[in-house]
């Protein structure tokens, strides 16, 4: 794969001589950090380029892009692998760095792509691929390794530290990895990070400053200390107290993991928090601020932090609402139709947090639904580490009900947008499907 990457970089330099570039990326953390790495790389090459960040690569978007200026070179990052059918008709070369599922047989000579699936290689996120591309262009781009690490954490690949990631970690300056509790931010006072920590939900503590005080007092830990500053003994005490509150089911792995600490804006930051902040800004409708934040623009930093603060509050409120909401509980699944009680922009995050709350047995399928004007956003997550293919579950439901909706995602996390008028039909059919799925095992 590395060889192909270096050839792709050479081809790119050759083809892009005197031509403008059109960069198109995805709006999640991996996509934004990929775009940031590419932006820096292209600027350093003195290339003219424009950038577009999209939620998804719908057919009409590709049509639009293909019919723009022919002299312009299309360059996709963190998407396009499932759109080869449409892109192969381009008369000009199309560059793609992506890690989503792909049918390699469709690739023709116009498609210049690196996707780890084509090499039977271990997983690597798009920010990682963009970094490898940047490094193949010039060793001077090695300072972008930290940005790639943010993308890696954004796509939750930090637990699969394979050889690609080891290489990027080795290239990163100022990166520190430390085993700890997965509470973020690890670099802010505990009284705040515990209250707002949503990497998992601690009953009585998450969202409650009083609960946080109690937790810290019983362990004799100052709320002004950061997680990063705690001694091993203090951390282990804290873990025990948290597990007790989480109706521990013996699964400690979910709350423990590696902390990634990096220097960003000249301050030690928790990479997990940077990743969530970028994601929040982008999903709430400010992808350009998220990108400028990655490019270390001081003004964007303030704006991004304001958006993030507001997002954290909304998330805490949504989690409180989720606790109260009526749910359809079945064997091995739960459907929560939040209607207008939770915003569609955060229903996915809420469902993710619930899936790691230890209230659900490993393998349980969680479905969150929230209104989005005349549509409904559906998010599927699975508790624990393995389970059924969620993308298939949603696709099956949609095909049976003959709805017209595209399902995005993969095994462990999937989602779709359905029409509000299909609400009842969808819930009924989904429930039936999930009951069958459970019988199968
Ligand atoms: Mn990605």
C-alpha cells in the first residue's frame, strides 16, 4: 500500500501541474482532519484549490462535481469508495483516499485510489491515508502526524494500533500515550470533566455537579486536578467508585483505555476531546470552523470552543431526556423513538453513549430515532464489541417496507433518514426484524 501511495503522490504531482484541485471531504472528524492535512499539503505545494465538505456523497453531488470545470482535478477524501460506478465515467483522472467498503472490480484507469481494502491491509482511517499521502509528497509534512492521530481517534481506531498507526505515532511529536480511565477531557479539572464526560454514562455523576463532588470527596481527590495529573492509586480508586455506580457487569474494558495527549495551540490537549469538539462543530453546521480549528487558527479556536460548550450542555440535557423516554424493549434490542425530545443532530451520539452505559448487555442492538423536520433520523448502535451487522438490519427493514432511504454506516454503527409518514410502519417492521435476528442466535 505504501508503494501505491508513493506512486499516487507522484502521479498527482504530474497530473496536477498547472491545474486547479477540487477537494471534497466528509464532515466527520476523520473527514475534517483529512481535509486539514490535504489543505496544508496543497498550500505548501502552492497549488490552487477549492474545498467542499459534505454530509454524504449523493448522486446529484457527484453529477454537480463532474460537470464543473474539466481542467479541475477532483480529489475525494474519506468518501467515494461506494461511488466508483458513477465516478469511472469521468473523462479526467479522479483521486480518492478512502477506507470505506469498495468493489475493486469497478475501478478503471481514471480512478487513482488508495483504499486499504484493496490491499487486504489492516484498517487505517482517511486522516491516516491523507497523512501517508502528505508524507509521500514531502517529508516536511511530518508535522501533520498529530492531525492524523485526531482522525484516528475520531474513527475510534485507537484500540487497533496496527503498523500503519504505529508509523504515524512514531512520526508525531509531542504525543503521549498513557493507560487510564476513558474520561475526557483528561486535561481539564475533574470537577468539569466528570460532569460533562459522555464517553460513558455514570449514573448520578454525569450531568450532576453534586454527584461529581460526592464521587471526588469519597476518594479524597481534588476537583481541581486533571485526570492526567492523578497518581495511579488515585485513578484506581476512582475506577472502583465509578464501576460501583455503573451497576458493574464485570466489563471494565469499556471504561479503560489509552489516553492520547498532544500539544495543540501550544497547550496539552486530550486528543479524544479534540476529536469530539471537531465533530460537534461540524455536525452542528460549522464544518469551516472545525477545519480552521484543525489548521490552528486562533479565531476559529474561540468559536469552536463556544460551539462545543453549547453542544456539551445539549448532550447532557438529551441524556437526561433519554433516561425518561419510553422505550420499546425486546430481547436483545431496544428502540427509543425520541420524536422531538432529542435533536436529530445528536441522536446518534446519545445512542452511542447509551450503548456503552453498561445498562445493556453486550450484543444488544440500540435504535435511536429523532425528528428532522418532515423526516426522521434513525441511528443504530450495538452495545459491547460484537453483534449483528446493523447496516444490514436497517437495509432489510427499509426494503421490506419499500421505503426509499439510503443506509449509511457499517457493522457497529449505522443510520438512515426516513420519511415521517413512514414512522409507524418502520418501527413495526424494525421490531419484527429485530425479534427474528435475536431468534437466529
Ligand atoms: Mn473515516
